[in-house]
């Protein structure tokens, strides 16, 4: 008997071991199809509260969508109340009665909602699905042109468009009125920089600055082609690529020709008193051209030429600051030259949240008055940054704050206190990001925050009580160090207080008065919750919690967070693991890692998201998918961590990915460490190919999209900033720049696994030449690989993103699961499309 039991036990153990080692060989295409973006939008609705703060008092309104429809709420933090803006059932009934169109409470489709008349009335519009009307011409058109084309217009058939119903709802009486005689308010033109006093407007045309007064601007708002508009040329020295205002980036040569006589945005900022305005002018005449060709454009293929400064090139854009006096129309050039090939930017005032719904928006200097202009100056190697003022009459410059490091310097918006009597400056000078208090002359008064944690951005300043509100992370023990929180601290560094406790990632919206904030919090493994707090850290009420019922009914399961050690065995690396929703612990799964190397971010979600294509959804095909950081990645940790890859931009993150995956395989028997795939986009495309070439025996399959494989032909900002460029000054004082970086094509001979390279043919960010050079190197090395081109697509692949998912997914299924389909159709995509 004992012998039989022992035999049975051995058989069961053997069966268990065998079951654990059963490899997954069948892809679950149907499960992946269930979680497409098109389907997810009908499973999960609102995931956060976006507060619209009102001008009067401290109230705000918001909308929130659920499976029951769209709801509208008004919150009064002072009274601690939340109420519906209106009864949606009654509103639907009133709208139906007034228009003759049928509406119901779940399908109101309200748009352009705003408060008017001291916030006593709601104004909004709804587009009819049943009634059409003739498209209205712009008012007060060009009379001469109208007379000339009168006969043509008589014969021309008017274009019919959906009628728009305009309503006003009185909050006190709860009465809805249909506005039959509604006059559409004049909208601010995209090209118009409106002075704060609204007496004049600045814009660009024919490469120069122009202006018009308020009366003529009103004509232009009604009809830009009105021949009676009077506009005045302000400058005459503007030429192509050394112009005032907008450039032609993103425009084809054909479009440039068609739009050459149109008004364009000038990007000017005004003094608060409207007496002066300033702009940054860029001279790109020496910068070399780059081109893309759109072969699927309407008619003939179109050529797009644009200026593109590549890393290491001596032909750099040159920046200058110009200040104009409105009364005299004279200009002064700021004497800002300090570093060769420097960049300049004007410091502007943050816009008030309570002005969000204003019809006219202004760009204003950070300071009041018009005697001084505050600006930032940065050296080409990014190791020197100055905060300066310029005398607006003479152009003379005074340096207030200097930052100097042996690696690149990052900055945040300056906190401006009592109109410049004090300043709050963000710096990583002690190895962590912290705030520093300066007086108006640029003398350091004290460090406000300190310690081994990261301060991020100023959220608000209470000048009267001398309190700073800011977001930060990595301070709370026992939490993922990337989880963001809101803090308050006194200017002298005392009284530091956490305001939104909880082991979640927090996104905050603090009102202008710094009295209340909306807190949206979640993790990758929790439903988003929205709450209202006061600035003392007291929770006043729960506003919303996202309902994930429908998502879970479809089979969804939360991912799992993990922590591993980096390649040095010391540094903690944080990540997320995504399993198939039909996960079987007795099976062996290939493992994929979705990567982005940074250094400006890491491809690791910290809060709940319905953007599942690169992680959750890929796992459903039959993989374990992980995302994790790496030394040299996210800037929200120490400066050492963030700059780990400085000078080694190709290889720095690869070791941590490899050892992290190995540690996970040691922990979990269901991971098949002999079947490792890697994929990414942009910097992730660059990194995934590099992984295949640096560790060719470990990474077996990669799909690399839009990768900057040869950073010598990528843009100066990303490459020179994060890899470094060496400034060389000769004995004669001449300055040159030296840039040298390892590239993916140089390692083409190392390829062993399966590699697919993907790019869009009109990518004007990471030029297709990067992918073509990689392909060229692989061909010369006699390597097999796959290459795919998305026609007519920019960097993100636009409307071909769903196709991109299936192309990538099936590639991994073919080479890691040995499961592939040979039919012409992507069946799941075809099923989602209505047949016509």
C-alpha cells in the first residue's frame, strides 16, 4: 500500500513538473482584440476630474462620464457641497420641446459650456442630428469681391451643415431658453497676439511683424478677407529662415506657397501695461535642410523641406531677443551674447486657472511694468544656465542667478514673488532637485527644501503667508519613489507638510487662491479616485471613483508591480508585470519588455491607464510583458540616477533590462527566459535594436519603431543634451563643438535574432534616414531582417496605430510562439469595421 502511494505521489510530482514546463504555443488573438482602443472607450469612461475654476469665489464645475451618460456638477469648497448643475432628464425634455429634436438624458452631447452674467447663467450649444442649414458666410465680407462674384454665387449651391442649437440655462430658476437670435462671439484668431489692454494686435506676415488696431482686428475676426482691413508693417528686415514669428515646420513646399500671403502667429509676449512687447527671433539661415516626401499625398507626391540642426553640426540656429516700444515702434536688441550657439527664452507669467474660459488670452511677461524683461540663457552644452534681466530701453543685461554643472542642467519655471522682490528657483545643484529662495538682486537667502528626494514643480505660491505649494516624490517611506504628492513648505524651509497622503500616484489641481485642490489618485492596480482637499491637507469630499465593472466583466485583471536590482546590484529598479488575463501558472510564457531609455522619462506606468496597446494588450496574445526603469532613465530621482547614461547614450540602459528580466525569471517559473522579446518606439526603437546587437544571445526578437538608430543625424536637443557635446576653445578663443556617439549600424554584424524595423515615411522628428541607415548596415553585414514603412505617417503612425499593434503582435507570435497566420486579412481588424 505504501509502495503504491509513493508511486502515485511520484507520478503526481512528475506531472506537476511537466505541467509547469509546458510552453505556450498558441496565440490568443481573440483576447487581444477585446481590448482595442475602440472597444475600451465603451468599457471605461472618465478616469479623472478636471476642475474648471470659476472667476468669482472658489467654486468649480466639472463633467464626468459613466456608463449612464455624461453628468455635470458644481462644487463649492467653502460650503463643502457638490450639486448637479442641472437635472439631465429635465434638460433633455426641455431641449426636445424647444427644438423638435429628440434628446434623452444619456445622450445630450453638450459642448462649449460656459458661465456668463456673473456665473448665474450657463451658455452651451448642441449640434442637431436631424436639421441642416446653409453654411453661413463670415459676416461683413469683402463687398467688392461679393459684387464681382455675385453671378457665381447665385448659381453656386450652398453647402449644408448640421444646425447648431444655442441655449442659455438660468441656474436660479432652472429655466432653459433657446436662443433663436444667437450671435456667435468673435473668436481669437490663431495668428493674433493681443495686447493685454486689447488696443492692438501683433502678427507676422511675409516674414515680418505687422500690427492692427482693435477696430480692424474686429473686422478680421469677422472676415479675414475683408479688403477694408488696415494693417501696418512694423519691421522690414525679416527674411525666410530669419523671420519674425512662426516658421514653416510641418508644411509641404506646396502648402508654403499657398500660405505665403497669410497672417501667421508672431509668438510675442507683452508687458503687463501693454507699453512694450518682446519676442525671440531665430536665425536658421545657416542651418542645413532636411526633406521628407509624402508619396500618398493628393495628386503628385509632395516634398517637405525644413531646417533641422543635427547633433554636432556647426551650422547652429542663432537666437536673439528683441523688445519693441509700442508708442514709438522702435526696437532694442538685448545684449545677451555670452555663450556660442546659446538659446534664449523669455520668462512668462503663468495663466490664471480662473481665466480658462476667457475669449481672449494673453501672453505676458513674468513681471509687472515694462522697464525690465526677465529671460533665461542656456549654453549649447547645457552646462551653464543664467536667469537674467534686460533693460528694455538699453538692452543691457544683468545676471541674477547662475547655474553651473559638469553635466546638462535642467530647469523649471521660476517662482516670482512680490513682483520680483524675491524668486524661488529650482535646482539640482546638490544632487537632488530642490527649491532655493533668492532676493530680487539674485542673492541666495536660503535653501527651502533639502534631502534625498525630488521636488518637481511649483503648483502655487501664497505670498501673504509665505508658503510654497509644490509637487514632489521619493520622500515617503514604503512607497514607489515615483509616486507624486503635493506638499507645502514655508519660504524659510520650515513647516514642510504632505497634503495628500496615500500610497498612490497623485495628480493635483490647486486653485489660484491656493486654498483648495482636486486630487486624482490611482496606481496601475487600483481604480482612479478623485477627491477635494483644502490646502491644509484635510480631505473635504470624495468627488468620483472610476467604475471598472464593465472592464472586469470582459476579463481584465490588474497588472503587478515589482522591484529588482540594477546591474550594479545596489540600485533599485521599479517595474510593472502584465500577464495574460487567462494566465495559467503551469505554463511557460515568453517574456516581452516594452522599453524607452529616457533620459526624460521611463516607459513605466504609475497610475491606471486605458492606453493598453504596449503592455496589457500585448500580454493577451500569450506573453508576460514587463516595463521597468533603468539607471539613466527618469529625471524624478537623483541627478546621479538620471545622468547615468551621460556619454554612453546607446548602451547605458541595456544591462539593467537584461539583469532585471533574469531576476524575474529566477522568481517565477512561468517565465521562459530563453524566449525574450523587446520592443519600443522612438528612443525605444533605438534601444530595442541596440539590445539585439549588444546582447544578441539574450534578446531573441525585436520590433523597433521610429528609432533614432544613428544619433549623428538626430536632432541636436535630444542627442547633445543627454549624451553630451564637448565645447572646445582654442588658444585664439575660437569655440567649436565635438560630438561623438556609438550608433546601432556600427554593430549590425552582431545580429542573431529576428528584427523588424518600422518607420513612417514622413517622420520629421526621427527622420526615416535613421531606419534606412540601419537597414543598409544590416544588408552590408549579410543579415536577414524585416523592414516596414508606414506611408504618409509622421512619428506616431497616426491612424495606422491599430495596424501597428497587429503587425508587432503577430511578429512576436510567429517567432516566440511559433504561431502565425498567412491570410491577407488581419481578421480582428476586419471584424471591428462595418462592411460597406
